[in-house]
C-alpha cells in the first residue's frame, strides 16, 4: 500500500511540474507588467499614496487591476474608443 506513493505510479510528474512552471512564469510576467503599468500611472498622476500602496502590497495583480480600471479608468476609455472607432482623448494633464 505504501509503494503506490513512491512516485512509480505518477510517471507524468515531470511534465506536470514543467507545465506548472510555465504557467507560474506566465502569471508572474502578467503581474509584473500590471504592477509596472499601475506604478507608472500613479507616478505620472502624482499620486504618492497609490504609488506606495501599489509598490508595497502584493495582491497577485488584483489591486493593480482595481487601480487601473476604477481609479485611472484607462482601460475602460481605451476599449470604449476602440469599439467606436474614434481616437482616445487625453484624460489628464501631463
């Protein structure tokens, strides 16, 4: 009974681990891009507290998405203008 847990019955394990590694790297890349974009927007908009919170708190991209969707509104504006065919208007002062 104990011999079934020694790995001999799980011959696909190296492929499963490699697949998990690829998925984990993909998620890490997405999170890094979201964090960078959110931090860039917070710095550009001179929002010091948002920048600090986004830099310190790690929420697997959830806080970054909340900031980008609801505070900045960038993606909502981009998707609305892309569907209507009109160019996006500037949303803030530089």
